[in-house]
C-alpha cells in the first residue's frame, strides 16, 4: 500500500492522475494539495474538489501556494483553458477545502505519520514541497520518496530546455533537488511517450462508461490544445506517469544521476540538468526516467479508471 499525498494543479492530465490515485486499490490517498500552475490556485483548487466529488471521493484538499517562490506566475491557459479544465463542465464543488496552508499540512502529515510512510507524488510546480522542506527539514528524511512529474533530461516544452513545472517555479525546484531525499524525476523524456491516441481514449471510455463524457471532454480539449500549441497529433498525458511509477517502478526505465536546476540563465532558466556523464556518486539520491513501458502504462490507467464510479 502506498500512502500518498498528491500535490497537483488540475489541469487535464492532473485530472487523470487524480482519477488513477483514487481508483487504485494500492493507493491510500491521504490528502490532495493544490498549487498555482496550470491555472490560478483558486481555479485548480475548485477543479480538484469537483473531480473528487465527481467520483464520490472523500479526500481532504488543502490549497497551497498561490504563486511561485520568486518568479511572477504565468498560468498555462493556452493548454488547459480559462477554467484549467476546459472541455468539461463539472458541477461546482459542494465541499470546501480542509485547509489553506498546504505546506504546513504536508509537514504535519509527514511528521505525524510513521517514518518512511508517506509518498509524495507531485504533478505541478514544487512551491508547496519547497516551502514544506524549508519549514521543517526533518520531513526530508521521513518521506518514503518523492515521485514528480517535472523536468526533462533532454528537450523542454515551455522553452527548448525547460519543462513547465520546473520553469514555473525554478527556485522551488532547486530547493527540492538540493535536499537529500529520494527523488524520482519523471520528465518529458518519459511523458512524451504517454500519448493518448484516439484508440487509447476509446479504451479508457469503454473501461468506465460512467466517466466517458468527462474523459472524452478532457482528452478532446487536451488534444486540440496540443495540436495548436505543440504540434502533437494527440496529447501527452504527463501526470499519470508519476502515479504509475509510484505504483510499479518497472513501468519506467530510470537511471541514477545528480540533477541540478538552473535558475539564472536567460535561455536556460528552469532547465533540469541531469548529469549522465559518469557513474552517479554513491550518495546520489536522485534518479531520472528515460523511457516508458507504454502498453503497461495504459493498462494501469485503464484498470484504475474502471474502478471509479462517476455520479451525475
Ligand atoms: O509539462 C507538463 C506539466 O505541466 C504537467 O504537470 C501539466 O499538468 C502541466 O502542469
Ligand atoms: Ca500538472
């Protein structure tokens, strides 16, 4: 059983990651924390609450950092739309957030839980995680692992070398990577293999007819965004890759290597510099994803989606 805190910014692919986390019997989703990223904190938090209610989930949501540590916020409306989940009309949430200081909640949950109990899965900028580590450095030795959708070993998406979650808050990413905790970085080298083709989309909808309308709305909008903005014929579903790895590491090929985050370069700010040159130092606590077992990945997503029941 993985006892998980999911830090996210729903976001179309965050929604699929959240569905996976709620649908998988091997995940105890302890809480969801939200951070400004794909859209404003208010919008992504509302989306998280609505998505959880849609499938009858009972997971506490804590909203967190509204803006990056240093940089001015630049939401990804060009991909996720004005609401952060354009393409679907979710019922406004009936529930409220359980709290508004996600970083403090992450510290509390990790410190109140047994040692090596909590797995942090992040699918957004790392602002909440960095704040939590700065507030209470002890969490770095208590957390079982951090699995993050972030960064890239090779090509970026927001810039030639930087991926959106790292680019949005590079200072937070630097803080997180500079601490000694077990980090698995699932970057674009992996997630650009998680392409949601129309065939995959059909199988996901068939796996759960009660969610078909929402899944089709999400994926169709995401497809159009990626076609227009990044010339992808079908959308790469980044965030579920982090959940899949946390559940079964064999789904991603990884290599141990130091990762540093560029925060100063005019052309390279937000770049995750993975040093693959030589054998990783013995005390290296980071590994990066290089490739995805695509068939296994989609069968994991399909299985988890099938376990959910969407209400009206
Ligand atoms: O670069 C992809 C990442 O940025 C994903 O987490 C997506 O949801 C966006 O937040
Ligand atoms: Ca995200």
